[in-house]
């Protein structure tokens, strides 16, 4: 197994990239195995990130009388956003979230020889860019 150090934010991006790949049926076995192992590792880290993010929300966001976190709909993105009692509470949440996303985490993965990718055209350019760390160049005869 190989290891790479990534930020928590990069792990979130990796999780999104893996979600679109892992469901493809016609990926060669060795690559499929490496992706499955990587997906398990990333999912484990993402679970921890979600738990911590929920604690941050619980700590900083505004709650109703029943203790439920209050949200509003963002006028631009139309997505649900958390409500905060003060700008200071929102800033504290954003700072802690930012600190969380730049935290370094070590991920284990199975390296795959880049040669095995030559006939695989199932990945988008963005997916390939995100996964480049797991493909290794063939070793030259001098380095053996």
C-alpha cells in the first residue's frame, strides 16, 4: 500500500470524483480493486469530516425552540444555508470549517501501473486529474 497526504478539502473532492467512477462496470479488475480500496478509505475519512462539521453547526448555528438548527434558502444558489445569531457566530463557524478543510490527512491507496490505463477511456479529464497520484510510472531498468 502507498500513502499520500491530502487536505480534508481535497479528500471531499476525491470522494466526489470516486462516486462517478466506482459505478462503471467495464473497468479492468486491478484498477477497479484499487478504486474500491481507495473509496473505502475516503468514505471513512468523509464520515469523520461530516461528524465534525455537524458538531460545528450545532455549536455555532441558530436553533429553534426544539433545538433544531435553523436554515434559510440562499437567494443566489437556492440552497439551504445555516442561520446564525450574530456575524461573530458565522465568522467563528467559517473559520473553524476552513481550519478543518485545510487539515492534513494521510490516505492509503493501492498504486496502479500507468500502463494499465492505456486502454481505459472511462474517466473524465477531471477524474483523471484527481486520481493521478495513484498511477505509477514503470520503473526504469537502472532503478531496479
